[in-house]
C-alpha cells in the first residue's frame, strides 16, 4: 500500500473511533402556567411580586425568571374605611429576577387586608384572595439547648459517612397575640469568629490568629413553624431560630428575621417544607404544581401556581458565646475541632476577613 493509501486508512479509522451518535429524546411540551411569588411586608426586602413562567431546572446553567408574561398593570389593593386603596407596582429593570416593586412608599397596616391584581397585555385579569396580616412577632426571651444530630462528612477521598455532632439550638419564646392559627417564617444570617494557633516552626512574625466568616443563610431549609394550638392567648410558645454547630467555639453573631404569617400562608409553606424533608434523602421530590390563592377572573380553570400573602416582620440579633455553653454543659459528646496551625488566620480560612465587624468590637455576651 502506498503512502497515500495508508493516510486514507488512518483518517478513516480516526473518524470511526471519534464518532458520537446523537440521541434525541422527544419530551412532550406541557402547557405553560403562570407562577407568582408575591409578598407585602413592613420589611422592604420582603415587599415584591414576581410573575413568570416556570421552566425545567437545567443543571450547570444559570437559571433565572427570564420568561415572563407581558403585564399591562399590577397593583395591590387594600380596604380602608369602606373603600379600596390601590398601590401601584412596577417592574424593577435592574432586578435579575424580574421583581415588581411598589411605586412610592408602602406601609403595611396590621388592621388591613390586602389583595394582588395584575392584568396581562391581552387584558386577562388575575387576582388573589384577600390576605389578612398576622400580629407582629413579640419576643419574650431566648433559650439555648444542646442537641445531638447526625451529619454527613464528605472526606477528600472516599465516600461520605455519618457522624453524630452536638448543635446548639437557639430558641425564641414568642407571645401569642391572636386566636388564629398563624405561624412564623424564620430567616437567619450571621458572622462567626474563628481562630488559628501560633506555628512555632514558622518565621518569627506577628500572629494574627482571629478572623471572621460571613454567612448569608444559616438554615438551608425553609424554617416554618406554626403556632402551637395548646398555647393560650398572652402566653409564650417556643420556636427554633437556628442550630449552631459546636465543632468550633468562637462567638457567633446571629441576625434574625422573623415573619409572622397568616393561617393560609402558614399552611401553604408548611406543606412545601414537609414535602422537601419528607424522608430526608436525595429521592425526595420537590413540590410540584401547587396551586395557590390566585385565579384568572375570566377562566377559573386556568391554574396559577404560587401565592400572594403578607408577612409582618421583626428583626433581632444575638451574640452567642458557645464557649460558655460548652463550659457549663461538659456532659455532652462534643467533637470540637483542633485549632488549625497558621500565624495568619485568613491563609487557612480563605473566605474570612481580618477586619473586626462592629458587633465584635463591643463586649456583648448573650449569657
């Protein structure tokens, strides 16, 4: 075989081994449904409306609410002195998720009830049911309790394994202010003080062995807690705010957003939370096609996903000194991490900062 023939055979072989057959799977297209995520609150960050068409989540892509219906008008109305007052909402162009925000000032009134309206370009009118406002959260006291929980450790090599660790439950006592079966939505963020220890083998330099980590969310799941029915009016019930791990003992500054929800929204979100943690494993299905409280006024068969409701907000904070709890409760089976060896804290905690946050500049101890 001459040289040209050998080259032809070589290229044919390369084409055969590098050929990948495309497999096309025909997925039946479902009818698009409108989804709504809407709130009014005395917290400006919790006063918004999002209207969009849900799309299947694609792993590896940046999913946003990019597919939205064209809306002619959106407003929230309230009943005041026997007549309806309308608060206009407009699309925030700088919002990545297409939020509609109030035009001008909006103030939540505990004595009123609210209803969402939005009208599409084809004049289809969607409207929510009237939503009452739950009483504002009133904190009586805080309570702390250690609890052993099973966590899964992901080693650098090998499979994940279960391990029991102690967590410090930060609980809040809230006073019952209504006979209605309302509940609370808790969101927590915070700052943790972490430490390293001096390395005697390192060159003699100043040891900067304290830094701070910031956490946007301290609770990975939706924290919805209905008010216990056995608590009398004026008495207090206990609710879990967050569980802090006791594997490190630095101070933890916890910022707490408590939202009082009316009975409808408490039940709805509690159902979502229950579905998300039904069995606690990876095969739990995400909530799907949960119809809320919004209807098409001209077509009641038009199923709208999501809800519009109210959230009465209270902000609070705690400086939790885990060392104090550890010293007073030594009978628990702690698994405290050894201090890493590093003369420069952020070289080990690479997402930390050496700048001392304001809450840690003061002597604030919770107990």
